[in-house]
């Protein structure tokens, strides 16, 4: 997708993956029990992709406008070190993260689904929309996942980037060094 967004994308430069939560890591639904406790449902393949990304030495961050214990538990379990929750202005949070990591915006990808994600999507090197994102987000995206938010969209995006970087075989090897696909996709990097 290029309509409305013309800067070229250099996928080999992507070192930071930024994620929204509701609508990206989840399907966007919010469950609250009678005691007022929020529950979220996460897709296991998204978690595996996030671990894969980190194990390959790449940075991952979550920038979300909401906060909650379910999210904190899941991100801690996945080893996500950069979590910006309760962010009312995601663009500023993104700039602060880039400064902290010593990266340029072109080295970052962002997966978003709705209007609050637009400031980052317009600034980052690789704007990504989940399949069921708002039309405004899809319009600026350079890549749209085949899966909707909360259903493996992060896994789609990670695979897309790593294949473009020639690192997919390395990712497969993390889980199964003897897998035929890992052997067929290339030698050691």
C-alpha cells in the first residue's frame, strides 16, 4: 500500500518493532468481570514472533494508551523491556523511545490499527496496519497483515520483515535447527 504515504521503505534497516495493544495484540475487545478486573486475550503466535524478534537481537516496544495488569503480565512473560503504557500522545512517546535507543525513525516499524497510532505510523520507516484497521491507518500503511488484530497479525508482520531481511531461516532455526525449511532457506548468518 502506498496511497497517502510516499517515503520509501528500507526493510533491511528495521531494528525496532513498535506495537499498539488493543486491536493489534488483542482483537480490540475488553472483558471486565464483575469485580472490575480486565481480561485480555492474546494470540500465542504473536508471542512467539515477539520472542523470535528479540532473540535475533532486535528491539521491541509497546506503546499503548491503556494500562492494565493483564497486559503487564503478558509483556513481562515475553520479556518486552520497552513498555510505554497510558500514553496520551504516542508520537512524543515514540520520539523519546528513539532517543533512548539511539535509533532514527527509519529504523522502526509500527503496527497499528486506529487513529491514535497515526503519529507514529506517519513517522516510522515501516508503517504496518492490521487487516481490520481503520481506513485512515490502512491508507498510510506500507504493509497490511493478512490476519486481523489479536489473531496472529504481529506474527505476519514479523515474518514479512525477517524474510525481507534474509533472516527468516535464522528465526526458524531458533525453534528447530533441523527443520528442512531452515536448511533450505540458507546457511548460517
